[in-house]
């Protein structure tokens, strides 16, 4: 990505892409990795599946360009589409691979201050138990924890991505963390 | 995947995918807003008919009936149909609003308050423009008798002599009493005294429709404390039921 390209705003790219698909390539470049990470952390799809989902996401983004409203950040809007496409895929496939591709750093971010992580973090067994606790979380909690702590989205952004009221978002974040920590404690790993 | 952007652009070009028009993407949202507008009008109209249902209630009645009886009669003859329609319009509006593009951002409590205020203002405007009485008169012509009570419960109010409310057509006039034929086609002897207050100018005449506040003092006997002229149907009304009072003012 050149400096010149970096200086173009998302909104300008959207306007350019409406008439020229080549300009859309820059949008794909900017968001491919971020959305890949988001889907990887919230679902159990293989890399190939995620790439297929992402292609579908970007086709939708291109078709819906005229629906983009500048009152929202473009990143929020594209996350909305990615999230909806992902949910559709989960419903279609209804399959869940046995492993969760969350890194140790990811887990630390979610659990920070809830448990004395540093003491335990090196234990492979401990990490496996946390992973399986996250695996047990209902999808809506897992998704919201990923958005808040790993994607580092604000409550307003999460509200727009999930299309849920701000109070509901705050409650889900808080309840999600609480459930996760309780699950871990119940397994006597804390 | 190697260079996903290139692959996506090639597919877009090959499949000739084009950005869809804003209207085709937003038509459902526009429909929701039209629906919200229609519900606001329905709520406002219902509110104006609630106002209409209380217009026969002169504030001076409170002095003669007393608060307890007044509240009782207001509760049993409240326009529940129109109140339910207001509530229904409000609940449906909130459900539709939630479906709009930014519906999740609105605070439901605040939106409910704004919705009620909006319906009240619009309803009052419809009342001031006399739209409610024109509408009421129009629908009253086609309303079957059994559903009339639900649509215009103020008539029921004047069929409650036990509560102190009676209405009827003057059949006979004597020095200190008069006979009336009530809305239920019953003959009532209405006594009056020096304390009985008449709310209208001019004399009581035969065939005139009256509303009377007072007390039931015996079988088909009523002591009048306050007498007012009942509004009648406008001259243009077909009067299918004969001369009847029209409480739709």
C-alpha cells in the first residue's frame, strides 16, 4: 500500500468504487486481514472456508455500496455485513470444528483482571481449559467479547455492528465476561 | 489466498456485478417509515375521538355529581376502543421503529413518550379542525346499535340514572316536573326545584332532548339538579332512528 493510497479515506474509496471496480480493490486490501481475524475468532471455520466467506462479504459490500451511510464509520458498516454473512454461513453449515483458534494473547485480553492470569498463563493445561470454556459460551457472548476486547471496538461501534441498543451491548459484555470467568472458576482452574 | 483483491475485482468484472440502487436497498425501510406515519395518524385520530367522547362532560358537572361518582361513571364509560387503538398504534410503532435501519439506537421509553405527545398534539389539532366530529358523525350513520356503545360510550353515560346521569326527549311539561322518554325508551318523571339549574337559555319545549344531572329518587323518578340541552344531529343527518340526541359535538 503506498502512502498516497493510505491517505484516501474509506468514504472517498466508496465513492470511487461505485463507478470503478478497481478502486474497490483498495477497500479489500484494507479490510481483508481485519475481517479474517474477526471471523476466525468468532467462528470455527477453516482458513479456506473463511476466505470463501470473505469473498462473499466483499461481493455484498460492492453490491450494497449505495446503502452505505456516512453517519456510520465505514469499518462499522463492513463489520455489520461480515457479521451477518457469517451468521448466515453458520446457520447453513451448522458444523463446528473441535478447536478454537484463539491465541494466548487473545485470551489474556478477554480475561484481564478477572483472574490472576499471569501466574497461570504459562500452563498449557490452563490455556486449554480456558479455550474449552470459551468454546462453551453461547455465540452471542463469544462474538461480543471478541468485538470488545480483541477487535477493540467501542460500545457505540458494537451497537451499530450488532444492531442492538447500547444498554444491551453493555449488559452482554459484562454478562459474557462474568459467565466466562465463572465457567473457568467452576472448573477449578482459577 | 494470493491477492484476494485482484480475484474479487476480476469476479466483479466477469460477473458484471454492479452496486444496487439505493432505493432497491432501502425500500423496506421507506415502507416502515410510511407505516409509522400511518400509525401516527391512526393514533391521532383515535386520540381526537377520545376527546370527542368526553366533550359532553361540562366541568360544572363535577360540582353536582361529586368526585367519586364522577370517576366511577368516567371509568365505566371511558372510550376503551379508542384508547386500545392508541395503545395498539404505539406498540406497533415501536416494533416497526425497531426494524428501521437505525431503530436499535432509539431509547424505547423516550420514543414512547414522544409518540404519545405526537399523537396528542396531532389529535388535538384534528379536534380543533373539527375533523373528529365530522368523522364521528359520518361513522355514526353506519354503526349498528350493538357496537355503538363501544364506539361512542358517552351515550351509555346518559343511560345511568343510578349514577345520576339521565337523558331523554321531553314528552310532557308541568309546573314543577316533566316527563321524558329516556334513551332506553322508558318514561321518567323528572322533578325540579328552585335549586335546579338550567344550563341553556330559553324555555324547555316538547320533543327537546335534555341531559339531566341529579339523583334517582324512586322507580322511574329522578330529581334534577342540573338540566342541559343535548346536542342533536345536524340537519343534514338522515335521522334513520328518528330524532335522537347526538353527543358527537
